[in-house]
C-alpha cells in the first residue's frame, strides 16, 4: 500500500476540526479524512462514528483498530480498514503517534496550537466542560511530542488565513 499518514494532534479547542473540515471541502480524492469511532455522540464540529463502550471493547479485543485510546472518559479508535492509498489524515491523541509509526512507514505529525488565552475562549464558547475542567485542561503540561516527522502549526492567525496555510501544508506533504 502506498500511503502517507498525517496525524493531526493538539489540545481540544485548538481548531483541529475546523481546519480538517475546510481541508476536506477543498482537497482532491488523493486525500482521505479518516473517521474515528468514539463512545460519545459527535458534536456539530465533528464527523465520527458513535459506538457504545461494549461494542468498542469487542472491536478492540479483536484487533480491529490501528490505534485506540481513552481520553476524558471516552474511547476513540481508528479502524485499520479505513487507511487507504494516498494521504490519510487522522485526528488522534498525541499519546498514540507511535501506534501509527510502528504500523506505517511514512507518518507525519501536525501539532495544532494556539495561545492559552485564545484556547480558553474557545473552550468556554463550546460549552462542553465546566470552568474547573477548562482550568485543569489549560494547566495541563504536555511532554515534548516524540515522533519521526513533527510539523508545528500555529492556528492563531485569522481563521481564513489559517485555513489556507493548513491547505498549503497538506499539499506540501502530498508532494514530499
């Protein structure tokens, strides 16, 4: 299989789903936006498959996922069969990068970031978490991302500018 894996990571609220949704609208069929299985209903910014915890555990136990993880009380999984020829773009937990690097040879990791003040505004506006949970999230310290091909993406520009920069970045990976 001739595949490139582009892993999109970053804190919740950094704008990953907004960038991915825009890229999906603009890019050609060489780019596959891999859906995740999640044990919570998707919100308006996401396009994932809902699955209950029991079914999720059965699939995980039977080796269905290339990678799976638990975050904030929910389970997430990327099915192996969803990986296609071409560029596969996947939003994942930074803790699962090695799963993909162990399975596939051409893996890029895009770390989406924004300043904490802007992140706080977005998390409050989204309304998924309490003030205390938001503060805990903002005060979380992250270890340096360990991966083979890390690309940092600052998403603090005006949204239209960030979307175009993100598109250019994905196209540059396609041509790498």
